[in-house]
C-alpha cells in the first residue's frame, strides 16, 4: 500500500484502483494487484474488464479457483468484448472457449490474432468448415476455412446456380495446422445464398437477408390482434396459444402466429392443424428473421384494432386480454401496458428484475385474481414496457409505426418502441391488477446474453438517458406498493420460522441466521424493524413471497394489521434478536404467535465497551486504568438492559447464544435459564507464519470498528511496522480508514466468500472489529483458514485460547488494545524469521 495517495482520492477512486491494479500486475506484484482489483469489483459499478483484471491478478497469485470464477463473470457481463474473449480462449474451460470463439468469429471487426485463436478452438471441437461473408463497397467479401485434406466447392444460389472449386491460399493469414483458408469476393446481385460443400455434403452456408414475402390479408377484421412469434419449445408454445385462443371471443380478437422458420416439426404440424381449422392466422418465414421482423410481418395484415405482442412462452390466464383492453381506455395517453409476472423484469413479482419459476396454470390464474382484487385498475408509469406481454393501443401503434429491426433477432426492440411512443406523448404503464406467467429465455438459450449485451450497447447509443432513468426507477420502486398489496392478500401456505430484529447489526445477524437454514427446514421469514421510520418489513427467502410487505407501526392499526397477517401463517416458532429499539407492542405480540427463543448475538446488552482513549488515565500502562475498568459496569442503562434478560430468562424463554463467548456469559448471568448450546467449532493448530497481514472483520459498518482500525493503523505506523491491515467489509468512512496508508478496506463481502478472500489477501492473523459481536464468525473463519485470532475475552480466561493466539481484555481502550496487537504481530513475525533462519542453517 505504502500510503498510495491515489487510493484515498474520493473523486477518482474507482479509476485509481483499476490503474493501480494494472500497474502492479505489469510489475508482477500479483498480491497487491489482487487487493486493488478486488476492492474495485466490490464497489458496485464494476464491468467486465474489472473482473478480468481481478481474474488475471488472482491467476498470477496462484488462486486458480478465484481466477476462473472472475473469468466466467467477465464473459457473462460482456460476451462481446474482445479482451474478454481473448482471455477466455486462453484460460477458459471447453464450453466457455466455444462461446468466446463463436462470438469472435461472428465479430466482423475481430482482429487477426484473436480470430486465429477462435478458429483453432472451433476446428478442434470438430467443426468441418466456416464461411463468413459481408457486403463491402458493393461486393460480398469474406473468407472460407475448412479442414486440410478436403476439396470443398462453393455453390452460389442464383439464377443460374454456379459452383466453384476452392483452392487454398498457402500464405493465407487464417491458415492453421490442419486448416486451410481462402479469401472470397462475390457479386451480390441476384445472390440468394452461398453454400460450402465437402464431398457433396453441406458444411457451411451464408444467406442473404430475406425480403419478407407478402402475406395474405386476414379474412376478417378484429378489435384485438394477438401476435405470437414462435420458434422452439412445442409444449410452452402450445400452452401459450391454447390459453390465448380460449379468450378471443370475449374481445373480438384474432391470434396471428409467425413461424420464424422453426426447426421443430411437431410444432409446425400443430400450427398447421390449428390454422386449417381457422383458430389462428399463420405466417411462415422462409428464413429466421427474429422477433421484430416477425412482428412487423404480422402487423402488416392487422387492419385496425389494438395489438398484444405475446411471447410464445407466456401463459395468459382467462380474462386478461379483456381487462388489458379495458385498462387501455383509462386515459387517452395510455399507449402500452405490461402486466405483473413471475418473470417480467421491472414488472416481476415477488422480486423486481428477478426471474422466479413459472407457476402452473392454476397458480397463474390464482395470482391474477389476487392481483385484480389487490390493485384493481391501478396503472403505474414505467420507463418502458416489457415485450413478453405488451398491449399496444391502435393510436399508439399508428403514431409510432412498426418495431425497429436494428436489434437483429431479439431484445430491446420493445424498449425502443416504448421510448419512441413516449416521445410521441404516450405513456407506458404497468397494469398492476393483471398477472401473466412467463417462462423466459426459451427462444435463444445460451445465446441470450450475447444478444442482450450487443443490443444494450445499440440502445444506449440511440437513447443515452434511458439507463439512468431505469436506475432511478429501480431506486424509487413505485411498484412496491402494488406488490405489497398483492402479498397482503396472499398468505403463503408453507411453514415459516419468524426472525425478528431491528435494523443494524441485529438485522445483519438475522440474515446470516436465515441463510443457514437447511433446505428441508421451515423457510425463514425476517421481520426487520426500522426505529427511525417506525416501519416493519417482512421478507421471505430469495424468490419466496413476501418480498414487499411493510407495516407502519407508528399507530395501533399498524400492529393490528401485522398481527392479523402473521397469525394466518404456519409459524413453527419465533427467534427474537432483542433490542430496546423494538416497540413494546411488537414484543408483547410475539409470544402469542408461537414458541419464542431469544437469540444472543452480542454482549452489548450486558455491558458497554470502555470509554474512548481520551478518558484513559494511564495510556502508558498495559493494564486497564480504573476509568476503563469501571466503564463496563457504571453505564446507567446497563442494569435496565440486564433486567429484561433476567425477566425473560426467569419467565422460561429459551436463550440461544450464537457463539461460545456469548454462551459462556449467558450461562454465568442466567444460571437457571434454558441456554441452548452454540455451534461447535473444530479444534485446529494455527499456522506458524505470521505478523504480515492482519484481517479485521467488519460485517457491518460501525463507529467502534472504524476507531479500532485507525488505532491499529497508527500503532503500526508509529513503530515502523510493515504489517498491513485488511478490513473485510465496510467502514463508516472507507477513505478515512485507509488514510494512514497501511489499511485496505475490501468493501462488502458475503460470508461464504470470506475463506477464499482471506487466503487471497495473504492474511496471517484475524481479529474482529467489534468488542461485543461476531465471535462466532471470527472463530469459524479462523478454523476454516487455520489462522490465529486476536479476540476480546469476556470469559476472563475461562475459555481456551491457543498459545499462538491473543486474548484481549475487553476493558482496554483502543490505543492500549492496538499496542497489544502490534506487540503480538511483531512477536509472531520474529518467531517466523527465527524459524526460517533455523531451516536455512539446517
């Protein structure tokens, strides 16, 4: 670190991290490169190149698992970036290399070196030949590559057809071992396509973009047209069209299906049968045109009437077309409507922008009925509609015109249409009282991400302000009230265990508690209370309702509403993370809902930490001064805090400490109470090497952790000690914590990532930034990494510490604590040096 000034430049911090990581990587200082790149990736707006930089830093440091994970992440974020493709082709696994190779070959501006790597990969996987052509300056130019030993010919499909025997170019830049290549230049006039054949077998082809053939006009008019482009997945498509056709009569509608050159014979046959019976209009594309072009072909036969664009994997319940039609007339400026869905991006329920599994047909109908009951005719403005089920009024369609076809096979043409509609004065809204199921991603499979990234870049260039508007919409989340209204009516049937905590450290511990639930156990339901807003929120596990429920506890009816909703659940028990911030009516309500246990996550309820070091009477003395020693017992609210626990324990409430330290204190304070045993931590022998990098756990930003980190940093600086302090988590002010120059704050870290991250940062000792919390986290992490810990010992020596570890008196002020830790690090480093010297002399 060496006091790097760029690191604490608040204005250019992100850029400085990337620059410092790249510089250290070039120097071969992989450990430092990883530290900078890792923090960059944890700050929020990291892109594919940031993860690629961390991947290379990890690889240089010998951290192959982390390097691979970041390489996959970079490919997922941007599977079109050439730098990403190059490194994936070098280091990726087989499937990832093939994805990267195809992306590179499809890129007309791909460089020669990258193209050669890509060709080598696809030919190694058995591809017989590749043909790439594009129109440049009135000529169709490109190249063909094939396996050596073949004698391919090129068939030009025109009138008349011509066949040319291809002769390999010995000096062609794409010629590889076992692969021949040649440049091509063809006249595009009248050329329908080109086929490369080896021994009479078609091995590669190119087709001109087909002109959409004229389609027969519909035989009858309609008030509503439902347009469904189809390609694959017979079962999902049949379910979608069956549900759509069942509700046409009530809206005077017609279904127009566009078969986009489907390879599925069963699907094509089923469409033929239904078209022959008059149940739907069928248009067939001679070549695969993609979503926008297919929709536009259908629009060309739709005279009058509104239009619904419906994905073939959507599941519309009975009656939704009629309700969308009615809602479209709510105001003359309503141009496009999107319903709620399990997979509807911003309109997703229960979690926005998350894909939940497609419910069955009956469940979709039930959720639709609940949405109607909860939200009725509520319309909420959106930045753009979502094309899985997009209702477009005729007025809007006539004003805007057809879908843009610049996005190729799919993704974002619906967004641009809606943005153009808004420019014309129309609104795009969510119909919060309507719910439509949507499977999602059945059409494109693994190709989706590349299409999304490519088209996102095109949309960004055409509508540069849209991304910021979407981000603001997500932060404001105006759909939250609509989701919450639905959840109030829909009490889940599955069993839950209620976990209650106030915002802050307790809520973080409650989330960690919920994350540890077994898959076959009752699902955790967390009730978080915000004492400032006096608001209680209920959240189920990921993907499980509720996710948006809020109850205003500033007045009695809020407690009544919360209690009535909870009493409808199948609660198997309640875990309370007690806090004086929790309102008394809530605490009184809980025992009536089920068996109650009190979780002891920390010791701040039984004792307060010592006063700041400025009040310490003897800073030079290693022992706590009288002021420090008495600080633990003379706080006016300590007795009141302890009284609650004594009353709860005396009333028979089960106490569940989360770690060995809090268990010891609980048993000493409440000898008559039922105290559950905390999780065991396996015994281990800490590693000998040490004194170089101290890892400080800070799962939640708190003033005490920041102050302790600064005291540690200054103590090491005063001594000239080279040890580095890495804070795993976040500080209240990261820049102030890193100002001494020997501190790095990683940024937020998921608990499951900690062991790998501790190893990646080269940590030699561990410590918690809190005096009263996180003992269990520290113990488990130390055991997983086989590292010694410095920990505040509230047992006065009753609990065991290894000889390599440091038991700290919790009465010591921060400065005295820091001096003791610095002594410990120096002693461990000296022992390490002596051991090395003995080994070398031996």
